[in-house]
C-alpha cells in the first residue's frame, strides 16, 4: 500500500472550500424541556469566526465551553439561536441533513478517540467513512485518492514513517497528530478542538497547538479550540473568547487578556491559583531542562 500511495511532496490534493462560522444568540438550558427551570449553560452567545482564524475558548469549569462546542456539531441540542456554517443553519437541520453537515466539521478530542488496534493509516482513513459507500467502509477498501491524501496528511503531521504502526504503539503527542490527520481527511470546513493538550506534557502541548493553528491557517479553516491552559492559548491562538456562567464576557486578541480581564473571567481566587500552578509548572520544566542539560554535559 505504501509504495503505491506514497507521495512526493505535492500540495494537498483536495481541500474543501471553507465557510465562515456565525453563531447568533445561542442558548442552551439543560434538564428542562420548557427551559424554565433547568441549568442555563449558554446565554445568548453570539460571535463569528472568519476563515483561517483560530479562536481559543477559555473560562472556568462549568462556564459552558464544552456545551458550546457540542451545540455546534449538535451532540447537544441548542435550546435557541442560530449556528450558520456558510449558508447552512446547523441548529435548524433535520437528522438526515445533519448527518451530511457533520462531515463538514472536523473534531479533535482530548483523548484522541483513535481505534487502538488499527494502524495509523487506518485511523486516518476512518475520517473518510462518511464519504465512502457502506460496502467499501465495511471491507475498508478506500479509493486510491483517499489513500494518497492520507499519506500527505501523515507527512504534514510528521508521521509518514509511522503509517503502518498500530495506534496503541504511539505516544500521546503522536496519537494527537493522528487525530488531527483524521479530522483533516474529512475535508472539513470547520475544526472543533476539545482540550487537545490536556493529556500532554508542556513541550508536546506547544507542538500540538502550533500544528493546529498552522493547519487552520493553511487550510483557511475557522477553528475553535476549547483550552484550559490560558498561557498556551495566548501563545498560539488568533483570538480569545471568555465564557463565564454561560455568558460571553470577553472577545478580543490574546494581548488584551490582562490580569484584570482574567480575574473577571475566572474570579480572583481561581485565577490566582491557576497562575500559581502555571508558574510552578514552568519552574519544574525549567529545572528538568537544566538537569537534562547538566546530564548531557
Ligand atoms: N448533560 C448535562 N445535563 C445537565 N447539565 C449539564 C450537562 N452538561 C453540562 N451541564 C451543565 O452545564 C454547565 C456548563 O457545562 P460545560 O461542561 O459546558 O462547562 P465547561 O466550561 O466545558 O466546563 P469544564 O471546563 O469543567 O469542562 C454546567 O453547569 C454543567 O453542570
């Protein structure tokens, strides 16, 4: 398979035309059909993500970040509001149209969601399952074009030499790279990324965030990243939205995220604790670098 499909380094064979994501007055109330007495997880949230922009979603636990991401792909049903991806209002789709629309949304998960016993290549090709006829997916016979593209994607995420390895033989960072390649194999128009680095060490986290933001820009995708690590978000994303108790309380550039704004989003106590944790992590990373350098010398 490798000899037939392995490319040189041509440009990507196919990249979907991308669309703007436009969310208007999105609300979600859990637990009550009437919406009157349930838990209000999102309250009238509106924003627009242009093509090629990576947006970091931050906020304290329970602020509604996961709910927002899940409303966009309709894993959670919005209570009200509109979610336009190009001309399509995802919030208004019936189940058949929704299945088709979900192909346009690439998802990247915290725990990678790979099939552990399958190879890297098979995991990437599984991103094509929404496109191939059932009999082909059943026998895992994918068109040559899909296989060639999967090799290109593996090359892009730095895993070309790992195509035939089983997913369970990879490190966390490598698994996340497979998750990224699989999402791209779908030819998405939008990338939704849920805590992509929560299970990774600081250095690998930076590599993964760099890869996601570079790929979003290269492919002109609107990209939303739900991210706990504020300094990591500030380092890599183009724009940040802060949620607090389901409300959008900040929308601006990473530079505009001052201590005062962060205290407003997280509350003084939590933000101070988060900052201390971060400082301790940085000190530990620095110390381990020095130890390694000392050992090498
Ligand atoms: N399935 C559910 N049923 C009822 N309430 C829910 C459900 N999922 C989330 N909630 C509530 O909705 C609110 C927002 O939760 P959500 O998980 O979206 O927050 P989050 O910002 O992603 O938090 P975290 O950072 O801890 O993952 C919380 O009050 C939560 O308890």
